[in-house]
C-alpha cells in the first residue's frame, strides 16, 4: 500500500511541476509579447525620425543588453508592424499574447487577411 501511495504522490508532484512550468512559460511569453507591442508603439509613434531611428534604437539596446537577443533592426521592424497590425483590435491582442513571437511573425508574414489570421491564432492556442 505504501508503495502505491508513494507512486501516486510522485505522479502528483510531477504533474504539479509540469503544470507550473507551463504556466510560467505562458506568463513569460505574455509579458514578452506585451513588451514587443509597447516597443512597437514607441517605434510607430516616432516615425518622424525616419528609418535611422530604428537603427539607432537597435544599436542602443545592443550596447545596453549585449547578451540579450531580440532587439535587432529586423525584429524591431516586426515590433512596429506588430503594433500597427493589432493596435485597434483588443480581441486579437489577447490572442497574440498567448502565441510565441516566432509564430506571430510567421502569421503576419504569411496570412494577410486578419480574420483568417485570427482563426489561425485561435487554433494555435487550442492545440498548444
């Protein structure tokens, strides 16, 4: 009996660990996507400085965070596009926050119709 109880306790612990890891990863992703949205807004709102503005932002971020990836000129341009695409649609903003950044980029590049993109986002979430 003790052996059976022990196995169940271990299984419960493992499930709890996996569940917590998944929740933590989802929260990190949510925060990162929201950061990218806010940065996209800043880049969008400062368009009057021209294309060099994004180049300079990328340089400054690389100097400040040399061991961090994700702030290249290319990625900053995606952040600006991301903001522009979703700034007026709160429902989609909630969906994109649940999907990894790479998936969001692929969907923005490959699926031009926002309603179809919304379906893909929802299916991505439904199927983990």
